[in-house]
C-alpha cells in the first residue's frame, strides 16, 4: 500500500473512531492516545501533515504478514513517533508519543 493510501486509511479510522491499542509495557509513556493525553483529532492532524519522507513500514515482529506503519515527524514544534497497523475495520496503535 502506498503512503497516500495508508495515510488516508488511518485518518479515516481516526475520524470514525475505529481505533484500538496494542497492549504493551510503558503504555502510559509510549501510547499517549490510549491514555487520553492526545485526542484522535490531534493524531489525525499530525498524520495529515506528514509527508512520505516521514513514513516507513515493516513487518510486525510477531506476525510477518501484518505491515506496521511508522511516522516520525514534527508538528507544532514537537517531534512525534506514531506506529500502527490495520485490522479491518480498525487501526491498532502501538505507539503515539513525543
């Protein structure tokens, strides 16, 4: 899937509330979306302003058939790291943090 398609799909998930969170250690630091520190709209805004050079993807370390998407970007003077994957109809966020 090309970056524009990935970006469009994740923003659609965020806009429609199709969002889940992967269980992990340090979730209170590593996933600010799951703890409510940052809103769905803010994450959509950060991703919406990202460019292709801010994006990468790789296979999930537990299931190589799942593509994990990563955006590393700056938004409003803050550096952001956002990592997720898709499971229809949801997107599963692994990390959302500065």
